[in-house]
């Protein structure tokens, strides 16, 4: 297999795997809407989900990490200029890792918190649940909102712009695909402002609306690249 063919296959499979895991979490756990609900509901529903829910979180985590080989192979498949290739690899690797770090709390930290929350008993039960809730919310805001969402959107958007630059700088894929990527990248960058400044507590509704649409468009954009690389 050529690098171009392998890259094309991965560009199709990775976003499909990510969206399949995302869909399964939505079906089984009401994700991502449940992220904005009270910790009591989240922890109880998480515990009730059992090993099946844990596996779904693992699949989403693995699909985020699966972006790493795509990031490494794309510049080679495009024959991109060295400076642009290096920039895209740094941004893409960083994007994949922060997304994975943001997701890792679900299969590794939240199960223990959910067990302790449900196991709280006796006269100190409310205090124990309060302590668990504080830890959960801290992880939720730091790894979810801060790392997974804010830095994840920022670096994914920046990587998307870098890939668009490679498309425009080479003749491997159509010019228009680079323009589409620029629009998607800018939309993801706007999404980084959802919980910034005055929006920190409740979020900016416009950014919250843009991000899901941008990620669907981003997934389709990657798949189209993959198809064109395979048939070119």
C-alpha cells in the first residue's frame, strides 16, 4: 500500500469511528446534553450504565488517539512544504492528545467517583457525596471544559487551518477543499470562546450551537479527503 492509500483509508475510518462512538454515547448516556446536568444525575446514570457505558467511553477515547497516525501521514501524502508539514504535525498531535486527556477522566476517574457517591451511607452520607461532587465538578471543568473542549477546539481548529494550508499549497486535492477547511477551522476557533470570560459560568449559546455543526462538517471534510486520496 502507498502512503496516500493508507492515509485515505484512515481519513475515512477515523471520523466514522469517532462519530459511531459519539452516537452510542448519545443513545446510552444522553451525551453530550448530560454534561450540563447536575452531578447527582450524571453519577447515578453513569453507575447504572455499567461496563457497556465504560466501553463506549473507551471507544471514544481510542478514536481520539486514532487521529495521531492521520496527523503524521497527511503531510507525506500531500508532499507538503517542510515548514507547513511540521506545523500541522505539532498542532495535530497536540489536538489529539488534549482531546484524549479530556476524555480519559470518564473511563478512569469517574467510575471510582460514581462508586463512592452511591456507596455513601450513614450520618455522613451527605458530606461524603458533597466531597465527591466537588472532585467531580473540578475534573469536569478542568479536563472537560478546559482541556477537552477549550484546548481541544483551539488545537483542532488550528490543525484544520494548517491542513487547509497544505491543500492550498499542493496540487493533490482540489483547491475548494482547502477553502472549506478554512471555514470549518474558523468555526472551531469560535467554539473555544464558549466558556471564556463573561461566559465562563453558563457558556456562550452561539458557540455551543456552532461547535456540533462544525464537528459534523469536519468529519465529512476528512472523509471527502480520504475518498479523493484513494481515487486520485
